[in-house]
C-alpha cells in the first residue's frame, strides 16, 4: 500500500453516509449471489480454525483511540458481520472473507513469535529477542501500533523494543512506527530499524508524482466515503479498512542488501529479498529456530493486485511467482507455519507446501496465460473475458478475487508489455469521452430512447451493459438525473454481486456520487509530516515540474540556483519551453536568481507551516538577483483539485 494514497484517505476512513438511500438487491442479484453458494465449498472451515489458532486476547470491539480521544480504529461498525449467512446484497464469498478479516486480537504463532491481527489494515508481528522485542511492520498509524504493543504487553513480559523491521515500502507497514519507538531511541542506538535495500527511495516516491490522481482513485478503491453495512462497505479483501491518524516514518538504520542470515537481538533471521514484486522493495524472512516463514505480502489469502485500481506501475507476476517458488524450495519442508503481514497463518508442513505451490502457480498463470492470449492478438478486454482459473486453483479460497481480480490483473499484464494501445487505428486518436458520448447517444436515438431501452435491460439484469451505456448518457448530459439514477442503480447491483472488496467499493462509490455528489474535507498535511520531510530535494523539484502549467509558462525563461545551507545541497533549476528541469550538484554561472534557504525551511513549506512569501519576508529565504523570477514560477503552478470528477465529465 502506497504513501500518498493512504496519506489522504486515512483521515476519511470512518466516513459517514450520503443522504441518498441505496437500492435493495434485485431478483437478478439475489439469484447471482445465491448461485455462488453452489459454486464453492462453504463447508470448509479450515481458514476459520487457522485464523483463531493461538488466540490469547483481544481489545473489546478492537477499539483504539488516539491521544486526542478520537477513534483511530474500531470494529463496532462491522457488527453486522456476526451473521454467518450473507445477506442478498453481498457476494457470499466476499462475506466469508470479511468475517475472517474481522477476527482480531493477539495470537501466538510459535514460541517467542506473536501477531496482532485485525487492529489495522495489516498485521504487526512481535518476535521476542534476547534483550527486547523485534517489531515487524508497525501498522499504519501510531495509535493502532501503540495499542497493539500494549495488548501484547498485557499478556507477556514488559520488555523494551530492541528493533523494528519494515518488510516493504507500503505505508500500512511502517506508518505507525512512532507508536512503538521514538526518533530519540533510534538516534541513541537503543533501537535499530531494518528495511530492504531501496526502502527510503520507494517508500516516499511511488505516489508522489501522480499523487493527486492516485489519492482520488483510492477513495473509490477503499470505499472511504461509504457507510459500512450490508448495502455499503464490507471489507477491502486485504483487511477490514484503514486506521485513522497521522502517518510517521523513521528512516532505517540498517539496509538488508542481500539475502542471508542476520542475527538481530540474538534471533537468527534468514532474509530473502523480493524486489519489484508486490512492492518495489520487499523482503521475506525465515526463523530457523521456530521453523516459521514470514512471506511479508508476497503471499496472502487471496489473489493480490498485479495492477491496483488506485493506479500504480504494473507489478511483475512472473518475478513474483519465482520468489514464492524459491522460498517453497528452500523452506517448504522445514516450516511448521507460514505467516504474512496480512491475513491469518497457514499451519503444518503439508498444507504450507500446497499453499505456497498454489500461490506460486496463481501468479504464473495470470502472467503466462495473459501473455499467451496477447500473442494470439487478443485485446485487453477480450483477455479479461476469456481467462478463467483452472478448477484446481479456482476452488482454493486463497486464490479468489477478494483484492486483485483475474480480470483486471490480466489487463495489467497487457499494459505492462504493450501499454494502452490495442493496435486498432480507430483507437489511436479517438474522440474525447464527452464528444464520443454525445455522438453515441445521438446515434442510438437520443437520451429518452436510450433510457427506455436501458430500463428494460436493467429489469433483465444486464447490469454491465446498462452501467456502460448509462455512463455514455451521463457524459453526454450530466444534468440528466434519470440517466444518473439508472447508472447508479446498475453500478449498485454490480457492487452487490462483486467478490472483490475494491470492486464492490468502487461500484458503490460511483453510485453514491452519481446520486448525490459529496462534500469532502481537505487533507491536513500535518497528518503526514514525517513522510513529506522524507522526500529528497530532487523529488520536490519533480513536484514543481508536474504542477507547472505548460500553456501559462509558454515563452517564460529563467534559470535559478538553489542552495540549501544545512544539507549542503545545490541545484540548478531551468524553466524553458514550458518545461522545468533540474540538475543536482550544479550551479549556473549567470543565474537570474540564487535562492538560499535550509532544507528545514522547505520542510515547513511542504507541511504548510509557512510559505515561500512568508519565508522570504522573515529572511528565512534569501534571494540574490531577480526575486520576481521565483514569484513568476510560483504563479505558474497548478493546484490540483482533490476531488475531480470520475463518474461524470471533468468539471
């Protein structure tokens, strides 16, 4: 899970409902969901036994409050999941996953290894060392991480934290670090922090450049504006949802640069690097003394995302599969339990070997079969429509579409190799979405004729088609409330039928916004001070570049030297041809202006404690040369709309 995405959406993860009431499930939806009960073996209770094994204790309702008394996490809004039977408005398979993800508390995995599950999106693993505790992945926010550690200490000896391990670069695995340790403890050497090579670069960069777009899309993916309930948000597939609170980061003191055994506080840990798989920098680990394999997020109790709906670079399922194969070969016979940083463990060697083999083959199948069809000339949509898992995988609960799906992952593989263009020249330079929609509706006989036919298709249960054609109708005329309502109704039924948590949330979020656009609060930058301050200075100039309004900048020309007195960094910034370029360790001999400041002042600007004009006024920023050039540049920068249109034309 990425930095900028969760930075913005965590503040909204306990959102309230819109006033527009959702529709109940239709007969077609009821029949579709009832059919799922016949397709899968719901009598299989092994996962529930595995998820509860080793249980020690839990917080009542998993309720966690922050230092201000605000709710950071709680399971009370998921009380509706107490019923084993899924309501007609939820796919029974997703309902099962949601109930498993609702199991929470402190669990013993092996002698000296514990997990806190169900108190945030991810798990926190606690390993008892010789002198203290090794914390693996301190959750998303300090409040939940601190509560997880307190729960452990209520039932185990109160020992200090000796080390923290970040398994990978997604913020739900490190954002709560200041809930288990402090910067002072790390600076003093009392606590070491371990992370895979490349961690800092990728932890703060994955979503920086396209951060505004990813953040907006993530609200659909995680259903952050939906009320939890049988007609709303049920589960993300990966976990219940997102904790609320600030995101913190302490840079690692030790980078794991190669696979192999390291001893941390007397505990032998065999690290296995898995870069460019589920995350750009990630690592698994094996504990030989306890025969425990921790796969981080390389394996999970579902099909993960090769392509994530919030948007990100496509992941490599071929490499992903190989990493699983490697740990299967190396540790499959010597593991008594496999744990991960989401979901519940897999116990016993025979089950472990089958689980790892099936997870390995799942990602290889997605890759190879997508590429096979691609090489036969199939287009992305055709590949998605054609592929189906073999029965040996489709029948396995941990291969189901709870988070990623076979359909959108197959499209992602196509994108990875061939990009957006399907080679049909008609699609090389198509009309704009609005122009295409208007002509399409005109060709189909106009809005009223299209609505009349779409209503009949809706009654017949053809929701995919109705959602598609009504999207055209809405783009052709956003003021047509009848089209909006029918589009919303179709999306709603698709959401009720979805096995994937993110698909359900996306469908229902779209339906909600079509009926009644929501007013939202802006993200508070103070919630993620550590993450913004972790941006390297070059990323700051990249951000300026993507905010530069090209048409406004036409004909503008300037060269500025930037000098950071505390870090010793120097940059040359060049504006020319409506492009902003920069080079590190460079200074122009005849700049228009030289801007001198500290990185600390830039950090204050990033978190909005001050601004460039204020810092110039107070003398925190000094400008030699033409000061108007900096003012001119700042005036050319766009401010991105945090809630741009998705299901309606761009405003």
